[in-house]
């Protein structure tokens, strides 16, 4: 346990099986939306979306390119920084292309609101967003992803790519952090 974090346990909230089933159905909806696309650019937001994007693209029956973008957000704590900066830009071009932005969680909404504005300024043909989790109770800016895996209550969660202080990303399920002291 890192010294700067009080002791905690992780209670499972969404099983690996439920996540897989939900992704199958989301992939079908995305396939319908982008049917006939020449090439879909799937943009993962680092680092939290890396597990989700890996599972999602393997369910997509479309020609895809995978690219990554990194935006600053939480640092190592539990609170949003609100001021979003782009730390790592895309490698490829998106002008005139179909783009799907993949995020782990929509919390305050600042990150995806900023990132979509940033990407839309490059004139993609179509830009859609998907987030595995949504915490609507925490929203500070008006933002709604086009697809959501699961709506969850205001709990701090980890696993399936999502971290607390850079730990627990490798859990195969989503769990909530519960402090024991
Ligand atoms: P937003 O800008 O407040 O919507 O923040 C979104 C980002 O905050 C996500 O991409 C996550 O990296 C992080 N985040 C939000 N809620 C959680 C959580 O419960 N656990 C871990 N990270 C979170
Ligand atoms: Mg993030």
C-alpha cells in the first residue's frame, strides 16, 4: 500500500463477464452507425481506456485504425483537475475521417468536452464518443457520450484499465474503492 493512500479494499461492482456482454452489444450498435465507413479511426484516451479499447476493437466488424491521445486529468489522486491539457497528440490525421473517441469514465465531463472540441476543430467527417462508465451525479459541464457501457453511482472505481494512484489497472473487473480506516 503506498504511504500516501490510506488502506482500502476493492469491492466488485461490474464483473468481467458483464463487461464483455455489454461490449458485444455496444459493438453491434457502433457497427450499425458506421456501416460502410472507409476506415474508422478509434481514438483511445490514455491511459484508462487501454483495456476497453482493446476489447472493443476486437468486437468491431469494421476497418479500423487505432490511435491514442493523452489528456491530463486526475494526477494520482481522486479529484479532477478540471483544467484539461493535451499531453500527447494523435499520430494520424482525422480530417474527413470517421472518428470514435474511447474513454474509460465520464465524471465531471471536462475531459471529453475538451477533447471533442479539440478534435472537431480538425474537421473529421463524423465524431462519436463512447465511455465505459458514466457518473452523471458528478457532472459539471454539459456533456453526453453517444454510447455508455454502464451508468454508475458516485463511487471511486478501479480495474479494467482504471487506476487509483497508478494501481489496480490490471483487475479484470470494475470494483469500487472502500477505505478501511
Ligand atoms: P472528467 O474530466 O472529470 O470527466 O474525468 C474523467 C477522467 O477522470 C477519467 O478519464 C478518469 O481518468 C478519471 N476518473 C474519473 N472517475 C474516476 C474513478 O472513479 N476512478 C479512477 N479514475 C477516475
Ligand atoms: Mg482518464
